[in-house]
C-alpha cells in the first residue's frame, strides 16, 4: 500500500515521499533515494520488483523526492536528505508503524552518492547501501569531460539552458532533463552546475560534499555494489570508498558485479543480480537487528 505525504515545505517548494507499508508492526524502514545525476528523476523511479522484494522480507520503504540541480545547489539537496531522515526518525512514526531505530538508506547512482552523504549528516541512518554511487566529486571523472558522454551527440549549451526551470523543482522527467546532464558531462561543468563552485579553484569547499573525505568514527556500516564496466560512474569510486571505510575502522563491504554496467540492478533476471540483492538483504538484517 502506498501513501504519499509531504515531508518538507519551504518557500515556493514542497517535497513529497511515498511510504510503502508492510502489514507487520514495528518493522525496519528503508529510505530510498533515486538517481538522475541530481538533475532528473523522482520518488516514483523506485523499481516495483525491488519494492516487492524488500516488502517480502518485511521492510517498509519511504521513497523521497529532493530538490534538483542546477536550479537548486548541493547545500540545499544535502539539507533535504538530512530533513527526510529527521522526519522519519521524529515525525513519520506518528503516522506510520515502523521502528524508527532501524533505518537504512539505499540509493542508486546519484542516489547512491546521497546515501553515502547521509552517513556524514546530523541525522544518520543505522546502515547504508549504495548501488554504483560515488564518494568523491572532486576527481577528474566528475570535473572533466566524460569520454562516455563526449562520444554521444553534442548537446549545445543553449539547448541545456532552455530546458532549465525558472522554479525550484523536485520532480524532473528524464525526457526533459537528461540533455542538461549530458551537456554538463560532455563539457566538464557537471559539478560546477551542481554546486555553484569552480572545482579547480574551490576544491576544499567541494570536499565537504564528498563523503569519501568525511568518514569518521560514527559513520554507519556500508554496503557498496558496483559493476566493473560502469560507463557513467567509474568502478574505482566504490573501491576507493571501501578502502577508506577499512582505513577508518568502519564496517563495509564491496560487492563487485563482473562486467556490470550502470544500472545493472535493472537486469533482475540475472543470477548475479539476484545474488547481489540477497547479499543486500543479509547486510540489512545483520545491521538492523
């Protein structure tokens, strides 16, 4: 059963979340964060098969919207994730039946990045699962033109600008927004568009939004899943994060999908994907006891 609520209101915007409840009482909650380069997507992007998988295992799910770039910048997006976690810990329990002490954050791609970022926030989850997310937005992969996207038809700056909204938005159809992302990745301006910062001049400021550089003793146990042939977010991002977790004494695990591409989890019928999700379930159960 899905219930849509507003978890945050601000000047000229409101943010919604879809709560998918299980019948059992006092069960854990997964906060799901969608991907889309922080530029497109919505709470409705969650895969129905994955909803059914987690429901069958007894997990409630809360899939959230957040403000999208470049109309909104990283500080605002970060605040939205923090506020969503505050809501589920303090307010959502008045409306839904779940255990507010057993909260996990799961995200994919940009949502995986935000999931990793949630471990640095005031309102931390108990555990994190990142599907092909990234921990460092200061690296060459992010701040320079992407070979994958430069091999595609060039998106002119004028077209990308025409597709921008004059308003704050939190729902962005891929059909209208993907070209903004393509242009940004083709021309190496993606992180500048997200943050309003110039990476080569303000790297230290960007590090505040790179969870790789902000892993402390209270960082939650984290599971990383990444394909070795990811054409959008390099597999190395997961390797570096796993190494940093280990160096900082944080429990972590990296599940490698051999030859897996970006969004490998959409190939649900593949045994390697089903095995990966079973490992996700084991990890969640181990850390949300």
